[in-house]
């Protein structure tokens, strides 16, 4: 484990060495940002709306008492969406979609000796292949989480509109009641950490792939599994430190 951790740290150090030609790296960063951000927008939007609606219905069901104001459902759904559901579930989904793509792409380049060719030409392969992906993930995952939060609350409103457990007016009142900006800061810190974890761990697994097509698939699977475990661990650490 210590050996793997050392290789991981050394790979990150190589990834952020000064680039040989900044314009080439900048173009790669832009391409990766479009791939991660625009490419993941659809799946993030779908899961956010459904999770927001389901959360609101469940909270309203659990608080169905004449002694509890109906607006509490909106407040609890808002805080749950901002603090936990949007950052964590979005990151787990992105680990599957973006992380497996990163590990497969770099792993395929490794087994087909394209990375060896880059190194022979004097190109810093970790810097060219990994740094743009990490930069794209740590910038686009927080933006996706913000979109997820907005759509999650919209999903809750739609559930109130067509459900009847909580009126839309009570839900809106709950959303506005006692809002603490700290929850947004916690969500963004989590999203930043999750983006780094997804890109760096999956890139590590892909970069040190050896063998053929079967091993590329195994590296992608390992990258997704390790990323998910570390996302949940980071979720716990950030929550403990900031709340």
C-alpha cells in the first residue's frame, strides 16, 4: 500500500511539472472540460430531479404530524440535497462515467505503447495526459454539483406540485427558511475534493496498466471502485471538519 501511495504521489508530481508548450496543454484542458462538464450534464440532471423529488416525498411522509409545520419538509430536503445528495451521489455517478473513461483511455494508450512513444519524443506524458483531466474535473464537478442542487430543489417542487403531501407554497417557504451559506461552501469543497479523487485515482490506474484489453478493463473497474471508496471517505472527513 505504501509502495502504491508513493507511485501515486510521484505520478501527481510529474503531472504538474511545467508544460513544454502551454498552448497544447490549454487546448487539452478545454477539450477535457467540455467532455466532463457538457458530457455529464444529462445524467446529472436526470438523477438530480428524481432524487430531489423522492427526498421531498420521503421527508414529508416521515414528518406527517399536525404538530410539525409542512414547511419543515422543504427545509430538510434543501439541506439534505445541498450537503449530501447532490455532491456525493453526483460524484459516485461521475466516478462511473468519467472515471472509467479516464482509466480506459490512458490504459489503452499504455498497452498500445502510445505513452512510450510520447516519452521517446520528449513529451511529459503524465503532464500531457493526466494534468488536463484533473484540472477539468476539479473545475467542472463543482459546477455540475451547483446544477444538481438547483435541479434537485426543482424536483422537490415538482413532487409537491403533483403530489399533495406538501403544498408548493410551504415547500418554497421551507427552502427560504434559515438558509446557511456554509452548506454551499461545504458542498463546493466536497465537489472539488471528489473531482480530484476521480481524475487522479482513475488516471493512476490507467497509467500503470500492463497487459492487453482485459487488463484495461480491470484497471477501469479498479479506478471506479477505489474512487467510490475514497469519495465516501473524503465525504466523511470534509463533513467532520467543516460542520
